């Protein structure tokens, strides 16, 4: 028994030495996650306290679930929840479809130089801040000097006051979000396509399959596991909105709240007006719990239908 334990310990030490370089490369990420993700989790306790700065986190009095009532009993709770879930569902579905289509297009491009150009052009928007994107959108939709209204004028149409017409904004936000994120998504799917065995395509050609048939019967089935995994991860964030998108692109205009106000922007305004950190912490915790439950439920369903494609 003692010899076996020594062997196990020796294997563990050897395993650590063999992976020392990989662990060293992972160290900066572990440190960043610890500082900015795990350490702040200690602040979850604020969701159950009436936080007072002089008393600190642990000295402030407990209030139970009172902070959650701020959001759950609010008359706007249904509206912002509906907008958050509805818009995120659109972003997920259209984002995956556009990412897969763009990846398939790049996969058909044979010259590596052209692929790099397309990848670079598609990924650049991902590095543009939402503040800058907000100004770009405003330059297009400015009621008086915007490019869109100038185009409408050329066709004899009346200009639209975009920032007072909420009905257009779900589509505007969808286009903006897709433009900004399709590059990163397509690279993941493109990498999956590069791993498909060429013999499958050769066999399809022998059977007389054309490009569309090879795409439909070979390429797509091979990347379905990646599509499902990406979908599960995205659904796990369905209760959280991209604050930068909804705050900067819409310019937080009150007239657009019926279709663009989401949980994150609603809580931000409430925090700025009331300065109640406990309430905002409660909503943040509520979002995290719902996202966790959604992720686990989605993965459970996928595991029942297709065990090989489940996330865990």
C-alpha cells in the first residue's frame, strides 16, 4: 500500500512537471479571474443587506429578501424581462446562423490570403467599443443629418425620427449586434470545418454530390456539436444583456424604453437615482441564478436528446 501511494505521488509530481509550461501560460488568466470574477463574489452578501458605507459590508444590517422586492414588484419588471429574453433570443439565433453561413463561405475560399483578409475584416468590429459604435449608429440615424434619412429623401420618402420610434429598434439592435459579433463566432465554426476529414468530401464527390449537397450533408452535420455547445453557452447568458449595446447605441432615450429597456439598463438607472447598492446586487444575483438554472436545464435537455453533444 505504501509503495502504491508513493507511485501515485510520483506520478502526480511528474504530471505537474510535464505540464509546467501550460500551467505557467494559464497563470495570468487564473490571476485575472480570481481578482475580477471570484473575489467580487464575496459581495453577493450585499444582496441581503441594507448597505451603509460607514458600517461596511459585514457591519450593515441584514434585510433578507427585501432588496429583491425592488425589482420583482416593480411595474416595469415584466417589460424589461421580456425585452431582455426576447432580444437575446434573436441575437442567439441570428448570430449562430450568420456565423455558420460566414464560416461556410470562408471554407469555400481556397486561397489562404483571401481567408485572412475576410477574417480580419469580420473580426475588426469586435474590437470597436460600444461607445464608438453608438456614434456610428447616430451618424446613420440622426433625424436631421443622418445618412439613412438622406437616402430616404433621394427616393422621395419622408425622414424618420429614429430615436422616437421604438418599433424599429429591435431590428437596429439585431443588425448592430450581429455586425459586431459575427466575426468571432464564424472563426470558431471555421476552425471546426477545418477539422473535417477530407475523405468525407472525396466520398461525396464520388457519389456525384455538388457543393450545396456537400455543405448540407457533410459540412453542417460535422459542426453540429460545436453549434450546440455555442448555443448552450449563449442560452446560459440569456438573462443578461450587453449593457454597452443597449445603453450607448440607444443613447438611453426614454422614448425607446418599450422595446430597448433591459434589466441591466433598468438597474443601472435605479442605482444612479437611488444609490442603493444592495438592490443592484440583488438583481445581479437574481440574474446569475436564472442564468445558471437556464444553462443546466438546456444542457440536461441536450444530454437527453443527444448525450454526445452535451456540454457536460
